[in-house]
C-alpha cells in the first residue's frame, strides 16, 4: 500500500461510494435471547406470536353482578327484576357457585365470569338487599364481558422483526408469559483515542496539552445509535500501542480518533492495512476528507468482516462529521436499526447562499433563526462550538455547487427538538438579524 504520510492523497473516494460499500457490508449482527422484562429499547430479531389467548378466560369488565342476560330482559327503574345472590367472584378468585336461572353472583372487574352467566350488570343500576339483587337495567348477553381471546388469539402475530421495542411491548410479552425474546446483539464499539497532546476528559487544559473531547462526543453518539462503548484509554502516537489496540478483537466496530491523516505521526491507516484491509482513505468531502474506512480481523476475506475500523480525523468537527456520515449509520445497521439520519429533518429557506465545489460533499453547520437557515461555517474543522451553536446540518451533495440564497434546503437536525421551526411569513425573508455571516468559522 502506498504510504500517504506527508504526501497527501492521490485520489479521494466519493461519499456515496463509501456509503454504498458500508450499506452492503453491515447486515444486522446475530441475535441473543433477552429477558422480556428487560427488552425495552432493544431491536427484536424475529417475529413473536402469542402462545395463548388474551384474555385467557371470560372476565368481567365492570364491578357489578354476573347474570344470565335473558333474566334481565324488561328490567327498568320502574320495573326492577329481583335475582338471588349465590356467590362472589374476585380477580384471581372464581365464584364457587355457578349462575342458574334467576340467580346472580357479585363480581369485580377482572374476575372470571362464573359458569352459567353470560353478562354483567353494573353495580350502579343494582341494589343488594337481604340475599337478593334488584336489577334496574336489562343487559344483553356478552354485555360488560371481556371474552376469551377478544384482545389476542393464540398464534396471533404480536411483534414484527426489526421492531424497536417499547416499554409497553415488553409488558405485552410478559403478560402472555413469554420470558425472553431474540434481540439483535448490541454493537460493541472500541474507541482508539490517539494523540500525545491529549489529557483525559475531566482534566483542565494545561499549557500545550488539550483535553480529549472527541471520546465524550463519540460515546454519546454511540449510545444514541444503540451501541455500547467499551472502556478505553488514551494512547500516545505510538505505532506499537495503536497496533495493540487495533488488534484487540473484542468489538464489532473500532473508532480511531486522530492520527488518521497524512501527518508524520498518523500511523493508524498503515496499521489498519497491515492488520486487515483499508478499504478507503481520503474522501472528497469537507470537513473530514482524511477519513478512512477499513476492516480488521480474520473474517474479512470470507463471510464479511470481523469488525469495522473507522479512522476519524482528530479535529472535533471532522470527527463528528465522519461519524455521522459513516460510523453512525454502520453502528445503527449492525444493531438492527435504520441507517437513516436518526433525528427529524426540516425544509426551510436559506438566509444566505452556500457555496460548495463540484465533486465534493459538504457538511454545513446551520442555525435556524426566524424560520431561516443560517449557515455557520463551511470550514473550520477544529471549531467545536460551531456544532454547539448549530441546530443541524445541511448536506451539499457532490453534484451541487451549493445553494442560492432563499433556496429551500433540508436541515438534518442534531436532536429530536420539540421546538417547531416555523417558516417566515409570506414572501422573501429579511436578512437574518443575528448570527455570524460568512467568515466566522
Ligand atoms: P489529528 O487528526 O490527530 O491530526 O488531530 C487534528 C487536530 O485535532 C489536532 O489539533 C488535535 O490536537 C485535535 N484532536 C485530536 N484528537 C482530539 C481529541 N480526542 N479531542 C479533541 N481534539 C483532538
Ligand atoms: Mg494527532
């Protein structure tokens, strides 16, 4: 493999090619049995059918009296019907006595309907006195009864594969007695954070040393995307240390932060090529052009891969951008989720034009002010605060030279904001009153 260090890239891959490659190589991981009581938030790997009926027995939907509906015909406040009380049914405790003609059993919501009864009269239209019940309203058979299998029948499909399980799904599984369900295995992610200049998160910046902020950002993104970040340590720019970290085969995805470009101390690309395969290095995009994508481990020449390696530039904005384009969709897909942008998108007019170069994909951080999209910066990959000020990003694809002012653009929001972004009132928007214009990176 050509050593790109201090020479630069001969040619760069297109974003779409890398995306296509990743989509083709990241089917969901295998499945594992997960206790139904703990499955909320997981992705269901196979269809689940009901092993039984819900309800499993005819039950009362009301507090009242279980009767034979036919016995109550003609009952009214002026002409009540008197039935003989023969027993009581409670939730979890059936009545010993069946209901015969002219008889009733006191019954509570959720209690099993006694044999012989076919309806429940609600307590409000009855009066109990001396072993008798006066019924002042007629009920048709089946009235106020939850019939066996009314909700779910044995064999009914309960949940489809790929379902992102909700708390109520877990509750339903438990309610029909399913103890565990197959869920897609959670992707394990190893962070390989490199840089002699880095101090661990929690330190104060000191002299020419800076605090490793990428790992904090990446860990949050990994969690958002359904992965688990394995414990890690910051590594010096030392090829042996980085080689050892890349060789550890305990993860499904390896994210290398820093040391991924063409600098003198950028060892990771060579090491990925040495230990596996470096499928891409150098992508025509801004920021993040030094991004690399490879695979590590024994499986790469056979059934696919053992683990992906993403070489993310150390500059925080590039690191975020490369994660969002390539690593994030892959982690989501491995975990059985959709590859798509994981937050809402909004279409709004541009307050200022965005320029881009043909042949390059741009990731433009934007604010939304007064319903207009305000570009914050198109370069300045080290300016982390631009991603904090931004509501989201506009992606300018390879075949566009940018967008003119007032063009309608799609903003991929950075979160599931509950704010609604209202478009400006009729007509051309006034220039955005605040926020950086053009040059501020
Ligand atoms: P590199 O990709 O290693 O050449 O790093 C590019 C820039 O990103 C340098 O200014 C680094 O100091 C900075 N950088 C590298 N790693 C991190 C990190 N983990 N957190 C914050 N900044 C970083
Ligand atoms: Mg570095």
